[in-house]
C-alpha cells in the first residue's frame, strides 16, 4: 500500500503561544516501501507517525492510503515502549488485537504461533512481560503489530533502550518484516547505521516545523556487487547524515 502525505501541518497550543511542529509537509512512499526517518529531537517524527496512524488529527492536510481495497485498520503503530499488558502472557498479548476482532481463541493462538516461532519467541509464550528482556518485549510488540494484518506498519524507535546485541537481533526481525511480509513500513530511529542497513528510503528531517533536508534512495546500493565500493559509499552517507543532523541540532530556534 502506498502512503501519500498531502500538505500536512500540525500545530500544538501551549502556554504562551502555538508551536508549529509540521508545516505543509508532503511526501509519498512506494508500495511495500521501507522508509526510515532520522532527525533531531522534537522535529516532528513521532507526530507524523501518529497522524498517519490516525491517532492525532492534522491541523491541515491529509493522509491518503492508495492500494487494494482494505476493510480493516490500514496502519498499526508500534510505540517505543513495549506497551504489553502485564497481566497477560506473551501469547495473549500478541493476539490481543485478534481477540478484539472476535477471532476464536484457538484460531488466534495458531496465527500467533507461526509468528512467534519465526521470531524465536514461542518458548516464552506463557511467560509474562516482567519475565522478558527488553529485546523480547519488542519482538512481542512487533508480532502483535503484524497480527493486526494492517498493510502499513509504523515503528517509533523500536530499538530504543536495547543493548547492542538485542538491537542487532531486532534489526534482523525488522528486515524479515521488510522482506517476507510485504508491508509498507515507516520507522523512526536515531540510529544512522540501523537506517542504512534496513531502509529502502531514508528521510533526514530538519528542525521543526519539519522540512526534509535530504532524501536518499537506498535501492541502488543494495544492487552493488563491489563490496568495497558499497562500504565506502555507506560510510560517506553515514558521515553526511550525521553532519546534517548535527547542523540542524545546532541551529538557533
């Protein structure tokens, strides 16, 4: 499914005035795109995800989902916090959305089982959130998002609070979502290396009200056969992205 953001603006009223977070923002994905958004804190990345998910209404503009007819929720948002219910075990947590849809218990458990096995979480099916590591909690949240069967997955810093090994595993799981489940994914992250590894498209945001300072199509890089040249170009991109973000952070509001 293709996502079209058409001249989106978002203002928040705060004591002393109005804060403009997004202003006349337009962008469109390709179908089954994987977009990573990078940028300084407070530049509107998470607000944009909430608008696309329908959680927050834009002050102006609209979001259009373009693709085959779909009767259910078109976009599901995975928050940086795991959001698991502490009183439910992993299996019931990941299948909670199916329960809300009225899917019979044995059917939803079977649907959950396949994904939990794919992501090596099945042996923890009867554990509770407090018994899981941060990485396993994020796996559970990712599975729950996939089980909604929404064609669009939105991720807000899925690697937040993960150690380096858990982050690597999480990247592998997200790449599996990209390659196997044929979703359109938009992922907000502060990790440039993660974005370079996973994304088909990278957007680098400037300070709010947001403007896209740089858009990078990563597809040509994935087709390169010269590994040395590939690594050299990735390193060049990494430095360029980090430099842009540093300049945006240092700008006087």
